[in-house]
C-alpha cells in the first residue's frame, strides 16, 4: 500500500514539475526560450535539452543498465543545435515520456532493488529522488529565467505577491 501511494505521489509531483515549467515557457517567444541571460548561462532551450538527455539516459533500461549510457553525449546537451522549437519540444517530450513510462512500470518490489548510476549503486527510491532533485533544480532555473525574460508580461505561476494576495487566495480556496 505505501509503495503504491509513494509511486502515485512521485508521478503526480513529476507531472506537476513538468507542467509548472511549461506554463513558464509558454509566456515567452521562441527567441526568448533560446536566449541565455549572458555568455556564462544556459538558455532555457539548453536546460530543456539537458534535462531530457538526462532522463533518457537514466530511465532507458532503468533496472538493467547503468543510468549513464555510453551513447549519451552529455557535453553536447549544453549546445543549442535544434533547428526549430518543434524539434526542441519533441526531444523534451521524449525525455519525459521515457521517465514516466519507466516510473509507471515500477512495482513495490522494485523500490528496494539497486540500480547503478555512473557505476555507483542506488536504491530505486534514491534514483527516483535523484531525478526529482535534478528536475526541480533545473525546472527552477527555467522558471527564474522565464520570469526575468518576460519582464512585465509575466503571469505568476503561484499566488501573486503583494499586499493581501495570500489572504485573497486562501479565501478563494477555503471559501472562508
């Protein structure tokens, strides 16, 4: 029972992470998605490419091979070489689909198994948390970059800040 509840929570939280990032990205033009803040930072497109590449590597043959695949070219994930936004989006979706597909096949018994990542053994639970950490870290970067680039055209993704906003939100949600 607890394993099923845990996995439902993981899938739900992961879907929420993905949707949160996508809501931020939708507020930008294609050019802004590919625009780094400066020469020392990654664009949203590059971060998306890296996240998808990471998920493809980690979650392809998840229980039967090392999470760092020999075919993965991690360094190339930090180069925006997509010909179009559609190409970038397709790669992003492919990474998430791989992750969700594997998550949804895991059983309660699988959670205590061990899987290697870069030769280091991880329990399945640890590997899942590692992915959530990775996605949350980079997802937060994307949201912050999007917020900066959108400037005054930003629509908040959570409760708006400002006097009385939290109270107004609570009244709407709790109808108090």
